[in-house]
C-alpha cells in the first residue's frame, strides 16, 4: 500500500524516509571512517619501537587502550584526554 500523493505527486512520507535514510547512511559512513582511522593509528603505534612508545608515555600493551579509549591499568581512559 502506498501513501497518498500530495499536489506535486510526492508521498508525504517520502521526504521523511529520505531524510532518515541519509541520516543512517551518514552515521554508517562516520562509523566506518572512525574505525578506519583507529586501525591506521593502531598500525602506526605498533610500528614504533619501545623507546619511542616510552617517549610518548605508553607501553605496547596500552596501544589499544589509547586508540579505543578503554580504561588503562589505573582505571582511567586515555582516549580524548
């Protein structure tokens, strides 16, 4: 069953559905890009040697915590501080 068309021949639900679809597509794209950046950053940190990691204040075991914002051993999140 279709919705009744307005004077222009458009469904009143068409614009709302299109807006919802665009919002959802935008969220999916943002999520994908955020994940891609995190993977790239994680790879870059994993390429560093122990001395360089120590210089920036993290250990190899803390890389995922720094990238994904998981609590570190002291129970605080390192991401976005």
